[in-house]
C-alpha cells in the first residue's frame, strides 16, 4: 500500500498530483495501482502483488518507490520519516511494515459528514473531491458504476523492478530508511533518531530545533483550535512559519492517545521568538503518571 499523507496545510490538489506521479512510476515498473481516498486528507494506492515476498522486502520496495517519487516531484513529495524534515505529501512507506493496519475500502471515517474511503478509477483522481464520497452518496455511486477495484485480485504484479531500484539506491549510499520505534534495529538502517537530536560523529555541538508546544489534547479538533488561537495571538510570528513548521503529532501512551501540536520557530528571527507558554489546551493524559513516576524515583534515590 502506498499511503499519501499530506503535512498540515498542504492542499488536496497536491495530494492528487503526487498520486498521479505514483501512477506513472508504477506503470514504468510494471505494476498496477488502485487508488482510493483515505476518507480524511490523504489518498491510498493499493498494489496487488504476487505472494512471494517477505514483509521486509515489500517495505524495501515501498521505500524505493517513495524516494523515486520524491526525486520526480521534490517540491510536492517527501520520503522523509522525521516530521521535522517533511514537506508536502509524505509517502509513508512504513505502512508496509508487518503490524500496520489501514481503513478498508468503503469504510466510514469518524468525520461529521460520515465520509467514506472511496475506491476510484485513475481518470477520476485529477478532479475528485473526498467530500463527495459519504455514507449517503456511495450507495448510489456503487449502483451506477460498480466497484472500481473489482478487478484488483486478477492483476497481481512483481516487485522485482522496485527491488532493483532499491539495490541501486543502496549502492549509491542510501541505506534503509528508519523503521517505527518498536521494531528491532535493521541492517543498513539509517540512525533511528531525529536529525535535530542526532549526535555528530565529529562531536560538534548539537543543533537543537527551536520547538515549542502549542497544544495537548485527546481531541484533535480542540488541539487544532488551540493552534488557531496561538496564531491569532502571535500573528506576526505566524507569518514567518512555513507549512512544514507546524508539527501535528499523534501521541500514544500505554492506555491513551492524544494530539500534540508543536511549532518550529527556525524561520522566525531569534529576537522575535516567543517563549514556551502553557499549552492551550493542556490535556496531556500521561502527565499525572509521569509526575508520579518522577516523585517515586526521587524518593528511591534519597
């Protein structure tokens, strides 16, 4: 699966343009893609393959494809795993790791308009609008045109050409891309640490990105509303920000999830950079546990 995930602020038109770049590349390597809206802000392109490759090989092919699309459309597409390096539409190759899940075709997403992840024909991609595909419109569409993905199982393809491309990337010095944090360290994998936190082999001072936390909330909508309040309060500062300077993180604790929004002030002149304020909202569900754990550690060290 090729997952097209736009960073905050990227337009739907850019998602469609990257999807068409994916289609062109798949055609060149002898694979057929089956596009569908994600039901949210992105798009998925499913590719039926012959069942003879491991999860690691499938992911390796996805990494090669992501990098190739980025080379074709460097201003639109990104294959960078770390959010601080991304721009435009991120091709999330790690959705092909062993334990990944996805929304199925025709699944209803948790949005107010009951939007559906809708299978498409390629000729629909350039003009489609995800808001057109809802729980209320899909039955009529299905009755009129059937399932655009009905022939998917009859068109399995080979990953050999993508794996050849991966081998060329490796020979050129491009190792494996970072895996999700809970996987073991893989051979040829790049350092699994954000560039802003990486230690230089020359022992140079670490360059720390000027990040501030804007909002923490289990409700993503509430967190995004907090971001808008911050932008209104700091309108002059907000004018310096690039689209990729707003980092929307999906955080996971042992029994809870929440949205954290940070802003990278790298493009803001140092004399204008605001200090860290109390996030608004500030509803980190792990705070109480972390404070308890910190106090417990202090007592044990006494």
